[in-house]
C-alpha cells in the first residue's frame, strides 16, 4: 500500500483543443497570475477529480470536456484517473464514471462509479484505509459510510470558502459537525466513537449547559479585561525590547556612583575655597576698616596741623601791636604791655613737628594697607573664579547628568515593572485560557444525545489547540495573542475574539492556519495522514473588490508574508498547492515550485491553452 501520495499532474483535454496540463512537485506548489487565467479552474479540477459535483468549466465556454489527475506515491506506485463532463437534464455535469489506471495493489477495475462509492474507496486506499469505515454521523446517533468527500474539506479550501465564518473542520454547507469530527478522530487514531451514548435528561443537560456557559462567559470577560490591560501596558513601553534593562541599570548606577564621588569632591573643594574666601573677606574687612580709620586719623592730623599753624601765624601777626585800655581808677587811656607768648609758639611748633612725623608714619602704614587690600582682593578674585568654575561644573554638568541618569534608571525600573506586569498578565491569560479550554471540554457524565465535540479525544483537541496557538504567533498575527480551539464552535478564538467576528482577510488567514496545522498534526500523529493541502487564495490578494473586503478586514502585510513563508518552511513530508493572484515580495520562494500564468502570449497565458479572455 502507498506510504503517502501526492499529485503530479492535473490536465484538461477536448476534441480539437490543445492538451492543457499543470505538473506539480512534492512540497509547496504555487499557481500565480492575474485573474481569469485559470488558477481557480486548476483548483476546481482537483475538487472535480476527488468526486466533486461542480464542473470546473463548461464545454460550451471552453470546448474542453475531460479532466484527468495523476498521483504518485513515495514507493513508486501510480494512480491516474480521468472524468468526463457531459450533458445532463439541468445542464452540464460531471460523469458518474471515472476511468482509472493504477499500479496500486488492492484497487481493482478500470471504470469506477462515484454514486456507489467505488471511486471513493479507491481514493481512501491511497490513504491506507483498506475497507470503507462507518462513523457516527448524527446525534441520534446514526452511523454512515466515511467517504473521500467526508474528509475532503480537511485538505481543500476553495476561494468561496477560504474566508468562511464557520469552522473549516466542517463540510461547507452542513448544519451539523458530528460526522466531520468523528471522521477527523478516525483519521487521527482509528477510533469511530460508536461506543458513546448519552444518558441524561434534557432539563439537567440544559441546566449544566447554562452553568457552564456562565462560567465560560465570566472567564472570557476576565481574559478580555486582561488583554485590554496588556495593550495599555504595552503602549507605555516605547523602548527597544532587545535592551538589557538590568545591564543598563547597572551601567547607569556605576556612572551615578562615580558622578556622586565627583560631586562630593567638588563640593569639598568648594567648601575649602569658601573657607579661604570667608577668611580673606574678614581680613579684607579688617584692612578696609583700618584704612578708614587711617583716613580719619589723617583728617585729624591735618586738622591739628591747621590749628597749630593758626596759633603760630596769629602770634606772629599780633606781635608789636599796642592795646589801649582805660585805667580803672581815673579812666585815662593807658598802654598795656603784650604778654610773652614765646613758650606757646614753641610748644605749638614742637607739637606740629611731632604730628608731621606721625603723619609720615601714617602714610607708610596706609600705603602698606592699600597694598594688602589689593592683594587680598586679587586672591579673592582668583578664589571666587575657582569656586565659580567648580559650581559651574556641579550645576551645569555633574548634577544635571546625575539627575538625567537617575531619571533613566527610574524609567528602566518602571519598564522592568511593566514587563513584570506583562509577564504576569500573559501568565494569567494563559491560565484563564486553559481554564476556559478545560471548562469547554469538561465531560458531561450523562448526555441525552451523542455530542461529537464533547466526545472528541480531549488530549488530541488540546494538542491541536496548543499547536494552533503557536502557529498563530509564529505567523505574526497582530499582537501575538493567546489563541485556542473553542470546542463549541470547533474554531479558533484569538484572545477573546471568535474568528467569525473578524474580517474576511483575518478569517482566511485563520482558516488557512487551521488546515495547515491539521495537515502537520496528521503527518506526525495521524493513523491515516492526508499529506496534501489545496488552498485557493489564502491571503485574498487583489480580491478586495470581488468580495467587498474593507481595509480593516485585511490581514496585515506582515501576517500574509509570514503565513506564506511558514507554509514553505514547514511543509514537511506533505504537498501544498496554492493559487493566488499576487504573492508577497519579502518571502523566500526558492523551495517552492511556482507555476506562473501571464495572460500574455510570450509566457504561459493560462491553464486552458485554447482559451483566451
């Protein structure tokens, strides 16, 4: 039996029409080019050759009437199938008969019917499923055959379904997911779950459901509140996440310590200078005081000299003057003899000589005092200049730098605190997410009807949920929130926001992630691995007008680039076929097989070689 298979060729032919084919390689294949070149026709041909009802093109429009597929296995087996498009009562339709040629052991016949599931059985054998299994299909419960169409949506997302609100784990157009989930579990571990039967009243079940819903709602509200709080805290951090805060803080503290030492040294030097300035100021004041006293003394000396000069001059000028006076007895005039003032004059002259000597000494002392004052003032000027330089160093450089560094340390410590809060919030969000997951997957000991969601293997569901959470982050989803698989919707919840409430571009992104993740999970853990994934327009490039996609509904450029790069880098032992109008530029496509339609005659115009727009 085949170890695994992959598609090597899709082809179309018709009478008088150029044979048209696309060859695929193992790994990632990308069909790209403008609209209306046949990319979606290639994807539709794959659907058609896996038993789809819709024809990929009409004979009336194209002249082509046959589609074929070629499949190869790792161990050398080949499988080729051909299916006609024919006229029916309600227009053209796919033939019920598929012509095959194969070397795969266990597949018999060359004409297999779709309606009798013979063709489906042949395709299942390519997966290693030897006998057609039956799985629970309804809540009644009721089992039905598992066919290739039961599981086709696990490895095929068409353009019309890529951005569906409903989960890609369910068949498009189905109202119930029971058969899809039981089929998925069968692919993973071969368990058809038929043993599960519910045993509880509807009333009790509704009561438990209401209680559970209340708890889940409360937990989701807490998660949303934490997410908002996380966003607010993230807005407070404007520095580079790569900065080593501890190292920066240590570096700044060391510099602060050095600056503080310089401040202490400068302050001590300033204090010493101020002590010298204070001492010199005292001396200056004392010298100025003496200078003022000397001035007063000089003034006194000069007054004394003037007084003595006056005495001597008066005596000289009055010498020889006769004074008349009357006799007190007879009243007759009489001459009075002048008194001899010689002694007074000599005394005044002697005193004036002494004062002049003292005045000379005073001039000498005043000259010395003026010199001393000038010297002290010069010293004070120099000391004040030095102190001004020190104060300028302190106030203009050292203290501002110290304040700047302390502010930086405070800011980094604030960022540290915010980071710690963010880590705590992330941890709490993760824990609450786990609580929600466990609550959503909590076993109901009794149930009225079979519930495929509740009876799905919890460990498998948890592994799928965890790997999807990791892939959402690795594919650069905005904010890299915690994500999980919600058991009730069998779909992704990002943060606290369900996929169905997001824009079309985001839904296409998440639907693609789910199926890529499922492909990888089955590759590693599946009993029956599909090992193939077909995606039509996963990033919806140039589809805005066609599907009325608003600007805020588009996945970011970084998300689209990361998604394509992730698929290329993580394809593993699988085949991926992607159709897309325009691919992101910042992706390494060296490992991908690119098929390019140009809508130009000098290249590959499109898929159907005889068709032109």
